[in-house]
């Protein structure tokens, strides 16, 4: 299914997004792996959610069709992504949103919520970044941090992210690989990975306790990048939280097990958007 690309100026960053459906607003935020963007991460989920919601899927700064500022003039750290996402919601004039974020996109969703708490109605965090668990990047995450901009390198990235039982299509491998071929994308991804190694994706845990919105924490049982221990800690920190652990699933629940992921999110949203 194809969606119409739209762009909006967010400060100095021309930002790409899709806007599909009507109803309460869902904002989908992709992860930060090599070749990630809103279409590749969410294309199977958008038609499902758009039956009942206005679905907005945005490309974070440095990814997809959104601008990729020169790393000499822009710091590709988590505070920068938090601010970009929050500013994007501002210029879109969205007063109440439900945020769904995968991995780095989960951290950006948390960050945007901390910047403007009253705007977030609920959060869905899937394999989310934001806590230093494990203390060091796993071997599987290192496939991404050491991506060498080859097709085989992309296969290693996907292999590190997804469950061993998941077989990516050649179309998916090629799509993500081609997204990384642009020189500006290469520079941005290198800058993102440099900041990730520094641990800038993590939040102060006492600050996380201030989030009182309903939170659904989703995690693949075989996720080696964001292990279940991290999901459990999120559940401890968020008072008003639910957890859903998916068997035979890695870091990409929205791709590996789309139907299960979407139905779980819909059940959660049906509760929190009717309260």
C-alpha cells in the first residue's frame, strides 16, 4: 500500500511524514537502525490503525526523506530528536496525541512527552530505548553500530534486530540498503551511531517516574537489543503501565508479528482513548 508523502518545515528541518485516516491521533515513530524510516517500519501497521485513527508516521531527523543536517552543525543525540519530534507536533497543531515508538523512536516518544506532558494521551513503547539495560551495546546491536554500507552488512543488521525465526524479504533488505546510499544519510547515520555509543539515549530514571499517562510496554521475548529486563524496568518506573511480551519475536514486533502487535495496541488504545 502506498501513502502520499507530505512535508512540513520544523524549524530548519524539512520533515517528511504520512497522514492517513480520521479519528484520535496516533503518531508512529520509527527506530534508529540503518535504513529505518516511517514507511519501512510502519507500512503494514498504518492501514490497520487508519481504520479507527488518524495515523501520522514521521521520519525522524537524519532518516528517510526528512532533512539530514551536516553533523558539523547538528548534534544527532537523543535530546535533539526529542526536540525535533516535539516541535513537529507543535507545527502540526496536534493538541492530544497517542505516541507509538519503536527502539530509538520509543526514546523520542518519551522525550517529547517529558517536554510537553499535557499533550500526550498515552504511550506505546516497543523494544524501546531509554534505559542503560544492558550496560553495554549487545553483539546484535553492534551489527547496526558497525554497519558497513553493503547489502551483506544490511543482512547482518536485520539479523541482529529480528528473531532468528524471521526471514526478511529481499525487497525489505534492498529497500533499507538503498536508503543508506545517500551521502547525507551516511553522514547522519555515522553521527547517530557515534552518539548512541556514548549512551545519550538514556533518561534519568526519576524523571521517567513523572510520566503518569497510560503506557503499554511491548517487547519481543527474543529481542537481543532491548531485552526483557529493560521492559520490566520500564514497567516498574511507570505507575500506569501494562506489559505485553511477544514470543518468537525480536526487536521488530510491528514487522515480525504485525497482526499480534496491532491487535494488542488497538485493545490498549480502545481503553485509554475512551477514558
